[in-house]
């Protein structure tokens, strides 16, 4: 989420949130923590929070996401040997 903090709430369906951790030393380790969010479930996070939110169910899901300051970039990561590596940076106005 770049420099933005945010919050999301599940309105319909179910979402899975996988959380990455940023330990001291700067390496991004996969935490292995997954949380299932149902309607009414909410998560608020700071700008250094790293997560992946997906719909793993066959039923549709609807969620509302809010960011401050306004969202201007998104980072994409891949897992390599238990570590997360940044592979792509999307910027508003260039990629969406």
C-alpha cells in the first residue's frame, strides 16, 4: 500500500488474509498466518503492514477498502525460500 495506512471490512462472502512479517534486519519473512474474514470482520493496518487478501471460496465476496493518505502505489511480492521479495510496483496513473 505504499505509504498509506488502511482498513477493510468484509460486506459479503468470506476472504482469506495472509500476513507477511517484517523482522528487524529488513528481510521479509512469510509468517504463515492466515485469517478468515466473514461479513462484519474488519482489519485496520499501518503503512508497513504486508498482506494478501483473496477470495478462496466459490461464492462471490464484497469488501470495502479505505486508505490514508490516498493510495498511490501497490507492491507485489513472491515467496522464495520462505522470504518475500518485491517483484513489481504498480503506480496510480501508470498501471491503474
